[in-house]
């Protein structure tokens, strides 16, 4: 039967087109991220894989696996121990990248722009993940004479056989801000990301010997623990200000230990848990304060506790964080390595809890290899059920809420391959943003057009053409194309109507 096509441009709101949080079981907007750990070659590069071309092939393999799982962001560890996986900075090449600290990649390349481009080509955000406090790693083969631990030994503390940064020294905080500035200046990242390592996790018999620093730089504090928390506050605030001054579109996120503080009669602010370690008291990281003050854009607490945990049950912590984000985004950190000792239904339970809470915008998974190796079938579970359909990164209205202009000059035709859609990018929006990527939806001709439904998405990407190779014989469809800016605001729709 011959078909004819009409093209309509609807510049008014289609049913439920507003930026809704959910359109049913599957969320259209959901942050889905993976930590790609490089320290000790946990995820990438593979141990002994020092050939640059092999590294690149392997990184592409990893991204392709995550893209097939409908992930939309990667947190790549680019600084493990005052070293670097990028060229344009003050710190030496990492031994985990090249085999020896300070040794250049061979053949030479700069991994950061390569990794960013590959992520962006797959419409995935790239967040530069930095370890803040670790200066040396226990297994280091060689420490260069140009390494910061050699250049500034007075900046170091030794704890548990490793050197760490002494946050109480102003020059140390300035140095760390400069590290972030180098990355912001030279690389097209989407986010700066820190993990849970601020002050070190307490170890019996170890002493954090920063009393001399406290005496010299106490700033009027009488309590060394309050002073340590203030040191971390000053560092986070300074980095936040640097990001806002240089690239305000870049997101700033923290992945803290899963318990901020335990509830007590003295302080009723914390979660109703009984954890022996807390972010506030043990690591001197007052993450709740950083959220309240607007210094960070998202928090990804590492809630690596099962539902039956006697001291820190999973749901109790999710609910507590959801009530204490002060309007910023909450992505739950899932420790996949814990699945070895958990019941088979624990991760599905956790994902259902996340989605049932309207204040949870997504999740992160540690670490990449647990997914790419499909350990405990976790990748299958995501692909076949929980991440069956693609999802879009949720926008952050405090950064930008101006929608881009819609795509235009669309055309639709029948080809031997299927239904062919084409369009051109819309004009520049009032805030200067251009169309960054596009989304194609497909609806049956007689159904309501509801852009909240993730299951209606056929394509997410930067191309301005799309061929639907799977139309059913005898069916009529309506296709909708919208444009998104870099901050994930959605335009009004361009609508293509196919009729018999």
C-alpha cells in the first residue's frame, strides 16, 4: 500500500511535555553513571596494558558496553595519587597508565581529550574523577623527583604507610584548586567529581599527626576536629567558586561515605543509623553543609549497605539523603562488588527503592568491570529490566533552565530501509545555547503523545537524520524530534506525521 507523509511543526506543548520526573515504570530522565577506576588498574587500563593504541581500543570497548546498557555518564578517575591521566597539568603521568610514574604514553597521546570525545560521541557525560588526599600509593614502583611529595615534603602527612595531603595548610588547598583549574581550562569536561577520601578513614593504632599545623593555622578554632572540617569546607568552597568563575556549566559532585551522621538525642539531624564511621566525624566532610550552601550540584552517597543491615539499612539512608539535598541532585552510589555476599534480589530491591523516591534522580555503579564482565548477571538485569529503555540526564535548573530552539526544516520519506527522518538544528537560543543533541520518539497515530514515556524513545544522539528500521506493516505513526542543549533542557517538538 502506498503511504503519504505530512510534516507538522508544533510549537505548543504536547500532552505532558513539561520536564516531568517520571512517565510510568521507566524514567525518561535518570542519571545513570559508572565509575571507571584507574588506581591499581581496577577497570582501565588493564594491568600491563601500556600500549596507547591497545588502551584506546579497550576504553572504546568499555564505553560501548555501557552504552548498550543505556548508561549516560562515566566518572573516569584521572588523578589517583597526585598523578595524571592527562597532559596539560602540573602532575606527572600515572604509573598505572604508562608503567612508570612520569613516563610518557607510547605512542604519545593525551588520554583526556580522547576519552571525552569517545564519551560525547556516545552521548555520555564525562566527569573527571579526582582523588583529593592520596599522595602516594603503597605499591608505587618509583616516585619522581618532580612529584609533589618530593617538592613539598612539608605539605605531607603520613598515615597507614601512605602520604596524604595536609588540608590544614593554605598552600595545599591552593594547589588542589589549581589542579582543578588546569582541567577546567584545558578540557571539555561535563563535571568535576570527588570520591569519599578527604581526611583518611580511621585505622586503629594510627595517628593523624597534624597538631603542629593546627597550632600554626588554627584560625581561632579550639577544637582540632572542628578545624579539620573547616579545612575541608574551605577547600570545597574554593573549588566551587573556581568552577563557577571559569565554567559555570560544569557540574560539581561529591560521592561521600553513605552515612553523614548518626541520629542522637544531642543532634537529631543525622540518619537513624548506628554506623561506626560517618562522613562528618570520621572523614571531616560535612557534605550536608556543602549541599545547603549550594557549593555542589549533586551528591552520590555510597550506600553500600543491604536492606537488612542492622546498623545502616539501605532504605533508611536513601530516605535520609532524599530529605537533605536542599534541591540539588541525588544519585545513589551502588557498590556492585558487595553483590558477592548479598542475596540475588538485593540490587533489584535497591533500584526499586530509588525509583519509588521522587527525590532520587539516578544512580552510580562501582565499578565498571562488574558491569562489563556481567558479574552476578548484573549487566543482564539492567539491560533486560531496569535500564531496558534509554534515559536522559536530568537538567539542573539552577544552572540553566532556558530551553533550546527546536529543530527545523524537517522532512520525512519512505525508503527501502524504513522511515527516514531528517532535520536541521534550530537557531541559537536567547542564552546562547545551541542544539547539542536530539531525541526521536515514536507513537502510534491514535495514541496520546506523551513525551514522558521513555519506552517511546528510538534515538538519542547528535546526528540530524534517523531511519526507523522497525515500523510494523499496516501501522501509522507520529514521530517527534526534540533538541537538547548541553544542560539537558528540552526544546519544543518538531512533529512528523505518517499516515496510510
